[in-house]
């Protein structure tokens, strides 16, 4: 379903991208067929590359054919790209094969790339000439304005984490909040929610948050259900997929946006969208007010195929409904029936608490996982003291299903903070996100497993995004809670 007014509003809020030219020197090395050379831009950038080629020898009598590979981190350069046969499209791999006919020349690549490193491999010249790369230039783009970045004086260690988080956000801020400038280069609701939080503490491009909310509200699925992601090019169109938790996060993102901006017009415009999701998702519960995971469909929570999502799904619903009550009250609406519904579903959530274990369990297998506990705490199904106790017991539960993504870790850190465990949250945040920096990255990744940094649910890291929106929240945590 299309809401033209909402899409028109989103269009009005479309940012003009800020461009910056970054030039680096080439090399004197004379390159022949089969030679490879790597250039380092020194930081993560998103933009359009041009390469200046010079020649040596006789006048070129055949085109230059070369391959370019872009890499966000060094490790990507060592990958055998042709060996990637995972379930995500190979077309995300950042490379090109290009012909240059009239040498010497400047070759300008049309496609936007996300990178720090550029590898050039000479595929073919001729026996009459060789080439040199004289210079590389990147025309970088972002809607994040560095001059509006809130300056905060931090310890050296914190500043490192904050810098990478801010860079991650910067690179993902395009004409929407993208999930990753390498992949999927789209607007996802779950990512938007966390980017918006980091944005409020850093670049404060609140108009971009509003734009993204209007985009989601402007193009919905059947009966007005929000999709989990959408495309903005060539036309705005939502994807056909939904996720129970991502749908609910629209409500939370709107509430956070309003708290930040007091933009009442947007709140009034978009409140019916929130109520619609509440109404549609109420069909996903059984007669005991417990979420029916089959009816709920896809629930994301983390990149983890073994995770049982009954408990965390129930908790995300409760979490979002607390926001809905806030929004409704703010607009002077009666919230009695929603609050009664919350009461029933909270009782059902508590029925998943296993007194003997001292932990929440999920699904028929009564699975214990980190995400179930974390989300129950975030949803305020238990108070802070009980939450602390749960998280302590959890640490000793070696069989508990763990966390795979920075997205899941974000929620763990937030749960620790909500329970008053600020110091522990700080240490865990440094351990986890700091590990990515030790792996030589300027930005934070889509997935990171400290025990196996190359682990991938995609069947190979060639398609991993190493600058990923949902990983940018150390900037939010540090700036909001520690400085
Ligand atoms: C990935 C996207 C995005 C995430 C979804 C669930 O493919 O990159 O970040 O929100 O999955």
C-alpha cells in the first residue's frame, strides 16, 4: 500500500549528500600482465573511484584490461573471490573488470563502493607497453556532516572505540540510513532503530530519521503491515518480507525520535501506523497470550539459526508496547485496553520463567539463551534487581545459546546498563567491539565472533559487511552513559 503524502514528506526530507575528494599517490612500479598492487586510503570511505593510468614503452596498441577489488578490511584482499558460493548473491562482491581503450587516461568507476583498500590486477596489456598507476581519487559521499559532530573529550581507549563507531555511522548515512554501504545498501527497520540512537548522540541528522520513518509508513504490505526493509531506487518500494520484531521497532523508533525532537506533527502522522501494527500482530498470540511462533512468522533477534525465539519475541512485543502506551498517552488517547493487554502478556511472559534454573526458557525444548534473558530484561518483565540476578546466573550456564552479532551484543550491553551494571557493560563493550579493532578495522562489522573472527552465516566473508549500521552503538553508549 502506498501513502502518497507520507512519501512526499520523505522526499522533502531527502538530504543532499556531502561530497569530499580524497586523493592518494599511485606508485612508480611498472605493471605488466598478472601484476597486482594494493592501495590504502587510510580510512573507510564510501564513494566513487577514479584511477589515473600512465604508460611505459611504445604507444599502446591494445586496450588495458584490469580488475579492481575493493576491501573494507585487509583480510578481504586474501579471499579467493571465485570460491564464494554462499546463499547471498555473489554480485555483492566488490570488484570490476574494466577495459581502458585510450591510454594514458583516467578511468572513472560508475558504481559506488565501500572501502579502505583498492587492489588493482593487470589482466592484459600488450607486448608493446606496460602501465603505472599515477594517482587514485575517491569522491566520497555521506549525509553525515562532520562539522556537526558533537565533540566529546574521552580517554584514549574510549576515543578509539567511539571513532570507529562514528565512522561506521558516517559511512552508513547516505540518502537513507543504510544497513551497510557494501551490502545491502538498504533501509532496514532494525538497523534504523540503532542508527537513530547513535545519530542523536553524534551527527544529529534527525531529519534523516524522520525521512526513514515516513518511507516505511509510505510503502507498506497488505493491510498496512510494515516490511522489514525497503528499496529507495529506482522507486521507493518495500520488500515483501516481514519480521515480527522489526515491525514492532517502528513504534520504538518513533518514540525515541519524538523524545529527541518533540516533533509532534510526525508523532501525530505516524501514530496510526503504530496502532495498525499493534492490531495486526495481536493475531500472533495463542489463547494463553503467549506468542505463537508459527503465526508470528520470521522473528529476527540475532543471526542465529538455532535460537528459539518464543521468549525473546514475547519480550520484544512487551518492550514495544511500553512505547506505544507512551505515544498514546502523549496524544491524549485512552490506553486502558492496551495496558490490560500488556498485563496479560506480561503474565504469559513470566510463565516462561523456570524457577529452578532462575532463568527464562523458550519453546518446547525449553531452551535457555542469552537473548531470551536480555529481552525479558529490556521489556521490564522483571525488575532491575531480578535482571541482575538472571544475568549472573546466565554467565555460569555454559550450555546457554550465545550471541552472534553486534546487534545482539548491543541489547546485552543495554540490558546490563538497565540493571545498573554500568561497569560490567563498559568492560564487555570494550572486549567485544575492541576485538574488531584489534583485527585492524576502522569500522564495526555486521558479524563478529571473538573466538572465530572469520565465522560467517553466509558461507564466506567475501560478502560480509565490515561497516554495518547496527554495530555503531558504542558511540551511543559512551556518549549517553559514560560522558
Ligand atoms: C541483514 C542486513 C540487516 C539486518 C537483516 C536482518 O541481511 O544486513 O542489517 O537487519 O539482515
